[in-house]
C-alpha cells in the first residue's frame, strides 16, 4: 500500500518493539528496517525517504525533517471531560445525535470528533471513520486502538470506532441510501483557523483537497437524517457548496453547515 513507508525502532529496542514495528510495517504495506546505531538522518538517506515511522514504548511516531507526528488524545480527552460535565458539545448538537445511531466520519483526521460522536451514540451506536491520508490513518487508527491510561469510558468510546483508510467518496458509493443516520465532513486546513502548534505537522501529511460536490451528493444520499460540514465562519466554501443552514455558537471561529439526508 505504501512503497515509501519505512518502519524502524528507537535505538536499543527490545524484541517486543521490533516485533511490533515489523507487524505495523506489514499491515500498512511498508518495510521494516533495522535501526542499529544510525541516526534518523542517516537512515532516511540510506532508504531514500523523507520520513520514517519510529516505534517506541509510546507507539509509532512519524519523523519528518524538522517535524514529528504522533497520536495524542489530549483534545479528545478535554472535550470528553466537558461532555461528561454538561452533556453538551457543538458538534454533537449540530449532528443532533441520539444513542444507538450510526455516523460516518468521512474526514477522520486526529479522531477527536469521532471520539465525541462515539460517546454520544454510546455502546449501541457505531462510528465509521474514513481517512484519505494513509500517514494520518495509520497513526490515528493505532492510537484509537491502543491508547491507555485514560478514563475507561473514553477508552471504550475510542475502541468502538471503526477506522478505514480510503476515499470517503468511494466508501459512500458502496453504501445504500439511508445506510447511516448522519455523515460528518471536516475538510482539513482549507481555510485555516489559528490553532495549536501541535496541529502543524499535519500540514505535511494531510489531504488538503476541497470537498467535491459529488461527495456531498453521495453523503446526502447515504445519510438518513443529515450531513454536517465544518468550516471556518467566513470561509468561501459555504457559498461554493451552496450550504445555507448552520449550527454553531455566536462567537465561534467555526460553524457547522447542515444538509438534509435521504429521509429513509
């Protein structure tokens, strides 16, 4: 799947980490390479790649030139805490989620939105997260499946998320009308909202293409109730996509556009 993927370990890694690195490489169609005493710069030069996945006790990290990307549940954990306190979240409100519902997140990214949706639909619900970028997908899917030391309810919500690497349009085309209750789309970095520096490495590996009208049409066909699109408040995408119904706080820097689903 990823000819350019090279997976290695931290220096002096034990047998377990080497085994995990090899399994990760095989799962994502890459190659495991022995680290030895080589620096990451030397290993990149040896393999002819710009980035490496390095396994350590904390999991896989993408090491680029001057940047690194790894899974961290901080944003999901913060939003989950707020959800537990008051049962409110702007995204959950925009989607009007109920326990037991099924949602397709067509732009999984860091997975924080998917975690909130998983909490909202509960144990009887289902979240399918689709991510176009294989680099983002591999880190997020591993993080959701393996993150520990968190609130048990949060960990359970993370484990319930089904992740898939691929194009959301292709996934939607294979689904029947009204197959899910809602579809969520959050195109990454189209019109930037100033945020955490922790997001900056994503610029190196994320899918930054605009939403296609065909994708919205398929989303509206597959969603029984509604499709929700997240964008910056003053983004020109709203006009281009023809979205006129919105949800979101008066002073928020983002808002959620709402489209009707198939109604099946």
